[in-house]
C-alpha cells in the first residue's frame, strides 16, 4: 500500500468509525439494547472505542510502510479532536435533525 493510499484509508476509516455510534441503536452495531434509544453517554463511550480501533489501524498502516514514530500527548489530543469533528454529521443526524414518527 502506498503512503497516500494508506493515509486516505485511515482517514476514511476514522470517518466511518466516528459516525457508527450515531447511525444505529445497537451497541457497536451488533448487540441490541433493551432501550429504544441509546443514551448519549453510551454513544460517547462507543466513540472512544472506535477511536482506539481507528488509531490501531493507523498504527498498523504506519508500521507496514516503515518505522512507526513515537507520539506525544499532542498527537492524541489532535486526533481526538479530529474524531469529534468527524462525528459531527452523525451527531447532527441523531440529535439535531427532526425525524418524523414512523406511520
């Protein structure tokens, strides 16, 4: 995989992972919950787990291309903020768009 393709793969994966908690009512998209709607705290916890998955995939891509560089707290602060920005479309769809009741 080229450097450019690896970078785009990680960005698209992070975009998908950031929106997964907001587009369904199941835990990690698989486990049905007893509640009809997932609470926000559960969605944010899911977002944190998906952040780790996207980060691990990014580390794997970086390691496959050569040496993986050590990262400081600044890297994790920036990527966490990017994950929150990537999650905005899903958050908007779930909480800010008015949905009509199913007839």
